[in-house]
């Protein structure tokens, strides 16, 4: 099956590209081969199409937990699944994943049906927690976890050593920009991650979605800068809306800051609210925005 999937080889690493360059709902599958064992990073939709090169994995290391990164886990029931300690409960049960999302009960009910149908969702109660700096020796090849939170609280870069190949996950360098809209997401942590990821000792950078692979550092840094700039664009959007008139959080959500107005997925309003709330908190702390007695926000005098 994998012969029909576009791939790229970097020493012991194979990247299987998902549909449309791994654009959500798909992703890019990374397989790492050592002399003793084989590891896979995350499990996007394309993992269901790869065959033995994925299905014979000894372990799966998740850079973070979201529905689109767990799709193929049902294919490897005997493989160990390793998840950062701050994301592991989201992998172990639906209840943990629901807390991870943090959406309203109505949205979660719809989400559970959707991910079971479209993402073959199955929890892994056997998931093993790892910490920042964890190392897996595959035999002549090592994988090192570098905690880079923001997208989720446990999001990690997975670095293949000594080859300098970094799977940067959902630091995906897309035009959408950083996503920090779930309950365990953090704008402040994502800002710090964007500063730190440049120091990862890599020669190849692999994203979960959209961009795929970078082998030129200058191109990578340019893409990272454009990706990070979307945070500033959203902040300015909040400021522009408040400059027009004072607005409540609900009114800002209705105006859309993160998504386009035509976005209608059930989680959009919850994600907008969590994202905008974080921008407002930063702006209030900086003295640029103030909250009125009626709860509406305004530009600070």
C-alpha cells in the first residue's frame, strides 16, 4: 500500500506524506528505524494506508495528543505508546481527552461521534508517560523528547539523534498560524516555544501538517517567523475591534479573530473564546486594554 504514498528518506527516517501535504484532517507520518526497534511518531490518517512499515512498529511516540494524531493506534495494539506526562491522560481515556479539549458539553458530544467515525478514535489506557528529555534508544539511533508546549501542554519536538532530524509536530508553519485554543493550550507557552525551537540542533525539520519537510535553515526560519507573526495579527485584530467600540468576550468571538467568518465547525466558538481570552489577559496585564464594570473590554486611556 505504501508504494502509492509520497515519501521522503533521511537516513533512518522515512516521512510518509498525508493527503494534500498532510493538511488537516490528515498529517505526515514519521517512521524511524534502528537496528533493534522501529518507532513511529504520531498516527495521522495516512498511517492507515502505509501497511507493514507502520503496522510492525515496536513503539509509538506521540509528540502530542489530538484526534488527528491518534488515528492509527488501533493498528498497533501491541506497540508501546509513549505520551508526555502533561498529555498522557488525554490519550488514556475519552474523559481525559474531553478535559484536554475543554469544549462545552454539547460540542464534546458531537466531537466524540465525529472522531470515532472519521479518525478511528480509540483510547490507549496503556499509554506510558514520559518527561522532557526522555530518550529512546532504537539501536544506533536515538529519539529525544524536547518539551515545547503551547499547542497542548505536553507538546514535544522529537529529535532523531545523531542525525539532527526534528519532528516539530504542530509547530506546523502553516498560514493559519499557531493554535492555542484548547483548555490545555497556552498562548504564553507557545510564544516561548517559538523562541526556543530555533535552538533545536537540527538539519531537517518535519511538520505534522501542511509544509512537510525543511532542509534549509534559512527557509525554516523564514517560515517560522511568518507562522509566529499570526499571533501578532490576532492581537492587532482584537485591538482594532476594541478601538471601534467596547466589546464583551462574546462579542469579540462573534467578530472572529482566529477563524474566518465562514468557519462553522462546532468547536469554533469555544476555540475563539479560549484564544481571545488569552490575548485579552495579556493586553490587560500590559495596560493596553481595560475591562469596564459591565464586563466589556475597551482600549485603555
